[in-house]
């Protein structure tokens, strides 16, 4: 892991890093020492590790809970180089949608393909970040919606260090099988009028989760219209399960 810059604002330290070819960012309390809970955040499609919603949530996790937060650019996003294979698939999918095919199955197939790369990458990032003195090997949480859910479900299912997860805006076509292997507490977000993920698919994914504690948070609105107050609930959820 190589740090490339560090800035601080309002008590939150932000460090940009690279791990091999993976660009990432780590937020921690300014001057932090010792172990603390860590949350890995997965950004949405077309976004990146420092998208406004990611930064806003990360800063609240750090400032209000004392957590560390890490996010990385997934393949084909942010500071990652363009991936010709992923770009080709995305172009083909758009053409198929324009020809009348349903969007959800195409998204599901694409996310399943990308997850084969991101799951081991995120595990390597966790290894590196938890090796830092100001993060340590405390409990781990995961937050990710939309693309962050499609990639996050197989990650949470595969990573025993994750103790709690906030997921949502994703469907069963992408990750129902992996969801059956998730047993940690989950808070699951659904937008009732989601134009990208059919409501039935979102509810089927929630139903597939094997967690004894799972809570469905459904709000009216389209895919990107998650109410701001859901972040308050997310803070309480992680504080309860990560301490």
C-alpha cells in the first residue's frame, strides 16, 4: 500500500492510496491511534471512490462514530484505466436495451462478471488497511447500493470479517445465490418506484438473505432518491453492530 496524499478537515483525515493497480481512499479520525471499526464502501455505477454521497457518508461515520472508512474505484471507474472488455459489454448491453431487451438481466450478468475481480481485490484492501496502526483489526462493516450492492453481496458472502452490511437498490438476478450465504445483520434499502431494478427483484433479493436479523427500508421514489434520513438509520445500525 502506497499513500499518495493526505488532507484533513473538520477532524477527518483523508488519505489517498494505491494498492497495486487499485486506487483507494481511507478516512480516519484526525490523529487516530489504535484499532477501530472499519467500513468498506462500494460506490454506484458510473461513480467513483470520492463520489459526493460516498464522501458525505464516510465523513459522518468517522466524525460521529470514530470509525475508519475505505473506498476504492472498481474496474472501469474513477482512476482505474479503461477496461476494453467491460466497455465492450457495456456498449453491447446499451444496444440491446435500445432494441427492446430488459435492462435488469443485463445489469445482473455484468455485475456477476465484475464481482469475480472485485471480491479478491476488496479482500486484499481489507488486509492492507487493517495492517495500519490507526485502523487495526477491529470489526468490519460493508455499505453499498446499486452497483455497490451487486458487487457487495458476493463480497459479504465470501468475507468472514464483515459483521454487518447495508445493501440495497439491487436485485436477485445478480446475486440471489450469494445472498443465501449471508448470515450477518443487514439493513436493506429499496426505492419503491425504482426504474432500474424491478421492485419484485429487490424484494426477492431481500428474501434470499439468510440473515436472522434483516430489515427492509422501503421509500417512495426512483433509483437515486434515497432519503437523507436513511443515513441516520445507517449510523445507528453500524454503531449497534460494530460498537
